[in-house]
C-alpha cells in the first residue's frame, strides 16, 4: 500500500530555502490557527444552509494548504468549494468532516516538522 505523505517535503524545503526555519515555524503556526477557524466557519455556514459562506470559508484554505504542501487538505477544500458553488448540500457534512480529519493529520505532521525546525 503506497500512501501519499501528509505533507509534501518539497514545499517545506522551498519555504526553508526562502526564509529559513524561522519562516517555516511562523507559517505553520499561522496555518494551524487560521485553518481551524476556517473549518469551523465552513461548518457553521453549512449548518445555516449558507453556500456562499461555505465557499468563502474554505477558499483561502486551498492556498494556505498548498503553500505548506498539505495536498489532501487543499484537494478537500477545493471539492467543498465546488459542492457549495453547485449548492449540493448532501455531501457537504461528510466532506467537511473529511477536511477536518485531513487537517488534524497535516497539523500533527507539521507540528513534528516545526519542532525539528525550531530545534
């Protein structure tokens, strides 16, 4: 079984090349706080039937996740944004739960990498 890594190491290497470990640590901290809030906002908007709110909540997750190499998080945010755009409510709860789960995994891996980088 060949499972894709939670974090693309080449994205992390690129960040460190640009700004060193300090930049990486800052970006991980921002990502962890920001994405958790965006997921909560998406869940709240979904519960209110606010498709535009769901789109607005998950849209910025795509670039944040891509910057840190959290591909699966980015892909799920993109899927949720598309479902909300189509006003397809049925799969949204499951997809948002999948996004939350993927984020938890990515956050744990990023925290491990952050600890290594912070020394």
